[in-house]
C-alpha cells in the first residue's frame, strides 16, 4: 500500500508516520510544505499523478488556539478550504482508492448536546472564536461525503477531539490550551516564579486525546470495509480547564499559586465527544490524561534540548 500522509511534519502527521512505520507492506509518501504546496491545485495534481498513492490521509491544516483563530480568520478559512478542496479533488482525479479526511470537534454547534453525537452537525450556530476553521472543516467533511455519494469512492472523515502530544505547538498566544499551559508552567518553575496566570475562569470542560491514540484510531478506520461518512474520535471523558491546569502544574513540578484571569475568553462551555459509534466498531482510546501529559512534557523537554521546539 502506498500511503500519502498530507501534513506529516505536524503533530498529527508525525504521529501517523510513527504509527504506519510499524506496518509491514506500507510505503509512506511524504512531502514537506516546501516540497508540496497543498494550497496549489496544480502542485497537488502533479504530485498525485506522479506518485499514484493507494490511500491518502489528509492531516494537513492551519491550526491554532482561541487567540489565533480570532486574529486570523481569513487565513484559517482560506488555507483550510484550499487544502481540503485540492487534496480531496486531486485524489479523486488520480484514482486514489481510499481517503481519510481529519477534521475537528469544533465542527459541532456551540451549544450541541453533550456528549456530542455525529448527528448534531449543522443543527445550530458555531462557536464564534473558531468559526472560520470549523466552516473549512465542515466543508471538507461534506466534500468527502459528496464524492462518496456521487462517485462511489471510499472517502470518509474522522473528527478528533482536542489533541496533544509530541511535536505540538507551544507558542504562548497561538497554541492550544494544553501545550500553552505546559510551556507556561515549565518556564515559571524554571524561573522560580511564585504564581502563574491562567486564562478564563477554569470552569469549561474539555476532552483531550493523545495524538498517538488518534493515529491508532486512523489505522483502525482504514481497515473498515464500510465506515461511516464521518465518525468521532475521542476518549469519551472530559475534565475542567482548572483540573487540567492543576495536572500540568503537578507534572511540571510547579508548586506556586495559580491565578485565574476571568477577563480572558473561556470559549465553548463544554466539548465532549459521543464516541459510542467508534466504540461499537471496536476501538477505544488507551492513553490516560495524566500519563499522556507526562509523556508530552518529556517530549517538550527533549524537543527544547534538541532545538526543535515549535514555539
């Protein structure tokens, strides 16, 4: 099997590479952003025509946290629309047999029922702070669904919950909550600070999936003969941001005070995935949050020492 992993240098793509390198009979097709501009249909078509992959996993995306999504909505919408359209349409034109498109739990309405079932898609308004990204991912999901319906190709989507793990982005303003907290508490401990300021009230609840669990779920989904058009991937459990913050403080060894800045946005009150469909098919997450945070902190330290930290 010739497997194209779009976005292999990102956190998700890196986990996919680690996962499929263990599979015998799989040849990975990998291109860096410099080697292949996924926002160019011409470049993507030329790649597909030359390499002729059997399977494609579309893990490439422009991603970021609340601040980044609020500040750069045009880029988040355009870049992600272009990536989805080019990779999906190009795959169809090149005869790619199977395609798995990766989205996000933010596709569901802000006030979706909790836990969020797949069927609640497009039943209410989105969370405004990441609406642009969500619309692009919904469009990718619907494009995949439409190609499957009209052309009979085995194209489908996976919607992961909040992800974390090796290779994450640790930028204090543009990253997601977990890596931002890891860096913030690490630096506070290293500098001997007495307190750390955390954003919001700490009351929202979030679900966190280690990226290696996601990669394993993707490998599982590629084995299904008739997968759903889209399916949630998560742990099925959540924690408050306050609980997450305290976990990160413990893992990093910070012993000072945590101060909450309620003037900063909380975002969606709760985002928990209904993962019953995936569980019924035979897959469940394995990495517990505390263990995953500890592993991620170890990788943070290793990446920092090697000079490869994304910050």
